[in-house]
């Protein structure tokens, strides 16, 4: 996940896994439904899925199946070329004040301390061409299926980054054009609409535990002080909203289990983007 100086608590997966465990049947049903969509076989076949056959928490074939189920509108603008599994646990390093230093340490699962719970499960390369996912330590939960489900969450989050992390200028975003119900719009216009909704406070500001890490940065004051950090915070909200839309459930501090009901305006905006047809030059 692309992060802007989050604290150690942002990487503590226990609340996420506890939520998943408590609502496991809903998550499993949602993933099963997602996998029935299978409209992007050609795209999925073009992506190199590396080393997942030895990955302990799910198989490469599952990643490929998820890729076949991604929305056409996003696939058209995704820069993704490779999904890679890191057999290590990626451990973020923190400064004395508790903020991430942007440095990580790769630790074998056997060496990871059983009294620690902070890990970086996945991230996307700066070019958006590569998703890397790592191991979640087994002592985080007594339910292996909760780990598999949360890894699915991470993959969906990172997939959305592949369409936007390398396109953060107004010109690049405006060039990403879509048609929806007889109207056209571009990605910048869609982002502006999402931002207005997010800042309005009309719905819960953050859709998930992870998104809530950034809530204090989603205001005009911080935007004027640190435009790059603000953009990061906004995009993390949107990536988590994509996960919530795809599954209609996500681990969250407000304990809701139906995204469409809990945040219908965000659901509607994400539905507009995901159901749109891409307008490309090809």
C-alpha cells in the first residue's frame, strides 16, 4: 500500500483479521461472486504471476482468476505487468516518534517475533507495473482463511493503484476517458467528484481501518501544506473504496457489513467508474 508516514498502528493487522474472521462467510461469498465475472481473460493471461505456486497463503491461479474479474474500465488503463510474491515478511521500520521511515526489512517467517504485529503486506511499484505481496505471519490469527481473505483485500487495493500511481498529473488523469450511460467523463473529473463527497462529511469519512489512518490529512489545510501527501491520502481512500465496492464489505471500525447501504454515495461513484466503458485511442 502506498503510504505517507503512517504510524506503527497502521500496519497492525489484528483488527482487520478479527473483522474478517467474524464475517468470514460474507467475505467468502463475495469473493466467489467476484470470480464469476471472468471477462478479462486476455488481460489476465498477459500478466506475469511469479512464484505464487510456492506461496503459502494462496496460489498463482487465484491471482490470475482475480485478474480476469477486474472491471474493463480499469484494465484499460492499468500499467500492471507482474504480480510477485515475496516469501519474506516485509517489516516497516519506525522512527522514535512512531512514524514509518519508508525503510523496510525482509524477515523470514521463522524469524519474525511472535510479540510483533506490524507488517507491510503489499505495495505497488512507482511505475504501477508491479504488485508485490508478502507473507502475513500465522500467529496474527488462529484462522488461516482470514489471512487468505485479507490477502485478497490487499491485492484488490493494489490493483487500483496500478491505474493511477503513475498518472498523477491533471493532464494524465484527464486523458483517461470513459463513457457511461450516454455521457463521457475523465478520471480527473471523477476524482474531483469523489473528493467533494469525501470532504463533505455526508458519509463516514473512511470506509476501512486502513483508510482511517489518513483521515486527518483529508482537509483543505493539509492540502495547501502538502499537496503530495494529500493526494496520497485521497488515493488510499479511493483504493479502499474499490475493495469495499468489489466485495461489498471491508474491515472497518464502524462494524457495517454492507458497503452499498453504509456509504451509498461512494458506492454509486465507484459503480460509475467500474461500469463505464473506457475510451481509448486503440
